[in-house]
């Protein structure tokens, strides 16, 4: 029996605090993307410092998934995110599933390379690889 195995420590996490850092990093990434690709941008963006309190309020909102989504939607509709009101379109998985069925029945497989669905799966795969092989090991976590 191996007695050198350390006992697991209980880790306390403050999800709103960690998610706020993640939101700030995403915000920064999207600002850089907009500067490099002006056609994808709606302007210079809003400094995260102006959004921090609103994002903190949203992330601290305890509710079921629909309620948390509603908090984002209401803040966007009320102009608290971009400084002016906007609509967050609803997620419609049936649109993606319809695209999947169309691509699966296509006789020309290269058509899939141009689809939003393929690009989403491609991005998810790249992100997964980054998390498993770079991000987690950087924090001394290994998932095999």
C-alpha cells in the first residue's frame, strides 16, 4: 500500500470572483479582436472598469440557469452592459441541429468547413486541448 499519497485538501472557491476575472479576460480578448478586425466590431467598446460592478452583480445573482440568463438579458436590455440597450438573441439549439442534419446529408463534405456548426466544434476542440494540455498543467492539475 502506498502511504505517500497526500490527503485531499478541501478547496474553497469563490466562483463570482474567479468568473469576474474570466469575464475581464474575455472582454480584453474581444476588444483586441475588434481592433484587429474592425468589420467584426461595433466600435471601440466599453472599458471593463465601467462594467465591473454590473458584471459582479450578475455573477453574484443566485438562481437557476434560466434566472441567471435572465439577469444578463435584463442588464443588456437596460443598457447596463454596453452603455446602450441591446438584445441578446435567444439560444436556439434546433437551428444548430437542423444545420447538422443538412451537413450530414450533403454529398460534398468540404461544405461543412464553412458552416457555423463545424467552426463551433473546431473552436471547442481547440479550447479543450488548451485547457487539458496547457492551462490545467500550468496550475499543477493533470487530467488524463
